[in-house]
């Protein structure tokens, strides 16, 4: 019997790609095809209060080069149940810093990779 593979959404800004991103994408791929909901440039500036060094197209190209990523779609900073429904997503995967307000039956929370985040890297590099 050929069962339809589930669509798994991982939302991220990916302003600086690091091993924590790769780890969550790898874990998510165990559940199905990974679609990355990549935050738009405008939403990064609005919610994170900085301009990404890489624009949306550049960040998308990088993510599409990762073997765990099936597809990349543009997204707002916060994911909604409506976004999941409109994109036929089975589950949202996120780290423990999740701020998304989606039904608990539609989200899987993974432990964050210790001592790494894009924010931490920006601070170390003295990038806003």
C-alpha cells in the first residue's frame, strides 16, 4: 500500500544558517516532506527589527540546496491554522521558542540545539 507522504512545515527566518537549523530540518524529514515557511524580508524587519544580510531569494536558494528540504514558501513571521490549511500542511515543526498559535494537534516541538541561534551569532559578529 502506497501511503501519501505527510507535508511537514518548518518555519524559519534563516538570517544566518547554522547547525541548529540543519538538525531541525533533519528531524522534521523523518515525519514527511519538509516545506520551509521562510519569513519574508518585510516580516523580518517588522518583527525582529533588523534587515537580513541575505534577502528572501538568497535565503530560499540556500535552503533549497539542503537535502532535507522539499520546498520553500514565503511566510509571515507567525504561522496560523489558516496558513497550514491553505498549504495542506499536516504538521508544523518548531523549536522550544515557538510563538505560533496553531492547534496543539498540528504542532511538534523539538528541543533546541544548545548554545546556538542566529541572534547569538549576530551578537558575536556584532551584526544588528
